[in-house]
C-alpha cells in the first residue's frame, strides 16, 4: 500500500461518518473537490464503489460499509496509541472533548475549567452541550458528564458532584388565589410548564418519592419547553409551576421571587458522574482534568 493510501482511507472514514462531503471537507480543512477526488482515487485503486452519490444525498455501498467497519477500530487504536505518547511529555497537553448538558456544564465543569485552563495553557477543552444522551464512543468524545443513573454499565464512572435534588416552584403571583399543592396528585389542579425531552421527544413526567411511595405525574399546562433556563423564566413570569434542578432556583426561593412546594416529595438522588470507556488510555491532560473534577466531599 502506498503511503498516500492511509490519508485517503482517513478521508473516506470522515466522509462516511459525516454523511456529507461538505461537512467532512470543512472538518478536515480541505476543499470539497480535493476530498471528492481523493475518495474517487481510492475507489479506482480498490476497483469497487464505496459511496453512492446523488445531488442531494450520500450513502455507503455494501463494500463501503464493510470497509468502514474494518477501518474504524484500526484507526481508533492508532489514535489511542498516539494520544498515549503524550504521557512522555513533561507537561499535560492536547484537546479533551466532553459532552454534557447545560446544567452540569455550568455547575460542575465550568468552575473547574476557570481554574485549570489558565494554569495549563497547552490543554484545550471542547464542550458539547447536548440535552440528549450522547453516545460518546460514536461521537468520539473522551468523556461525558451525566447523572449517575444515566451512565451505561460498561462505562467507568467517577462522581464529580454531590447528590442532586429537584424542586417544584411557582411565583407568588401564580399562587395568588390558588391552593398550595400538598401532594403530587394535586398538580392536576394547577397549570404546569412541561419539559420536552431531547432524547425521546416525549414530555417528561415529574418524578416524586416520599415514604417509599414513588409517583410519576404527567402534568398539563399552557406551555411546553425544552430548555431548563426558559423553565425558570416561565416560573418567574407567573406562567405556572415548573419542575427543575434545586440549584437553578435556590436564589429565587431565598429572595422570595419563587415559592417552593412539595419539597418532602423531592429527595436527593445520584449526583453527576464523569464517564468514559473502560479501555480508554489516559493522557496526562485527561488524568489532570479527571482529578480536578473528582468529587471529594
């Protein structure tokens, strides 16, 4: 195999995974024509079509699917070995890619990065904020941060926060003339702001527990949102009750702008965990960030 074939194989992988010559060219820093030419030369050399192209879409042929399945593990192994070589450096360096959702990014990851990055200028961190459950292997992320119960069993998980609690809150203006709910079932008599889940697309059922009794309540109301910050704004605006992270509304409850209800039905649950594949080879940069994030409470 010619030396240039390796770069063409890498280009083919990027096109296949991006599903687009345009996106792959942008990621690789190449022109679309140069990338298309490289893949075409690879097909000619192998004497088999790897990609079916139309003016609007791109798909892999059976041969292309087979080649991708064989190449991806091999190139992942090469990437892992090259990353491991940074262990020979005197100081941590390199890029760490992490996926998480907004609340964890702001409350757990961001405070650590504010201290860490100025001290280690050779470390770069890419944060992917995604309210869904991202596959970190398929997405080629180094790690993710999620609530402990959401982490897959085949991942290594390290706690990076104390336990988390949810809260049901509404504004004083909303409660004016309304009865305070004493049990979750009474939420059916209230206007509630629903949360649309990014993963399933369904509406999130509010989860409660007290004295060993668990209740999932599907609430109703005039507003559906898929962003936690907007949930809080809806509560502050008197549009209804919301169910969100305790830490997001604590200051508003403290200053009286929001009233908390059903607190006895919102026990703490497993906090945030950083997770990564068990086979991952730690670079000095990743090991440093992992230790900085590790919850020591």
